[in-house]
């Protein structure tokens, strides 16, 4: 994980970086269990999927949306969003209760880890340099909105 530019000190980035560490740990657990206990692999996969779903939403509605306002990032963000789309079509669409396709799961984990490395080494430091305190505050609001949606505590809009 990125330990050199201070990007993890920004709350919304640090939290997403913590997500990355948890996802990488879960990926290692899934790989280990695929070789010895399929039921445990399925449990770890279900946990990874639920964390990853929220993680992708928070990135997209948080820092991706804020970075999209900066000039010159359209193609860059489209690539990252493409990775997210592939994760949804791949790893997130695997049914942990069905017979696991080891090749599909392993390929999905590899793609996820490559994506995480790009974000840690490139996206997060770029956000740290480019985004304003206001942009991070907006990202925080988006993250909180997703948390509220997830926990069913969303405040009804008056409009
Ligand atoms: Fe991402
Ligand atoms: Fe990420």
C-alpha cells in the first residue's frame, strides 16, 4: 500500500486504502482455502464480495466523481471504471453458494489486485495532490450516503 506521499492521512483515502488491505487479505485467504476447504473459500468470497461492492460504490461516488471535475482525467477514470465493471461482471457475479469455478475466482482476484495496485500507486497520490478540502468533504458526504443506504438509515429527501 502507498506509504510515501501521505495520501492515507486524508480520511476518505485512508479508509479506502484500509478496504484495499482487507480485500488483499481476503484474496489471500480465498486462494489458500481453494486448495483445501471449498466451504471456507466460499465464506471468504462472500465476505470479499460484500466489502468490494461497497468499496467500488464509495470510490465511484466519492473520489472518482471529484476527480472527474479536473481536466484531463476522462480516459484515466474510464479505465478504472472499466476495471470496476469487469469486477462486477466477474468476481462479484460468482455465486459463492454454487460450485466455485476456481479459474474464474483466481482470475478475478488477480485482476482485483492489479486494480488495487494502480489505485494505491497512482490514483490515491493523484487525488491527494489535486483534490481540494471541499472535494474531499464532498467525497465524505457521498461515502456517508452510501453507508446510510446500506444500513437502511437514509434520510428521506424533502423534495
Ligand atoms: Fe477501484
Ligand atoms: Fe479501490
